[in-house]
C-alpha cells in the first residue's frame, strides 16, 4: 500500500502514547509523591485520612488512578516511593 491513500500511518495514536511517557517513571513518581506530601503538609484532614486509610485518602483526593499507574509502571519486586501504600 502507498502512503498516499492515508491508511499506512498510525492515525496519531502513537503520538499520544509518546506524550504520556515524555517524563520518566521516576520523574512522574517524584511529582506524585511531592503532590501527596504537599497535600499532607497543608491539609490536616487529608493528613489524618492518610494515617487512618492511605488508599481511601488517595481515592477521596482523586489520586488513586495516578497512584495505580505509577505503581504498575515499576519493575516487579522494585520498591519505590509509592510502593509503601
């Protein structure tokens, strides 16, 4: 097939994938941990929720999906900064 008919390219799907991984997993983990630590430092209620139920606190704050993505991005058996929760 020829490139001229418009069906040999990736229709832009790969671009979005590349954009999602523009930052390294370590950079994304550091940003996530920084976000959580900042929230703990400035929000006493969130701090208490994290102490009582870390997973529930992340879910309530809308951070559980990001946490799950970062946790699954780590190498098997690798302990990382988000691995404690």
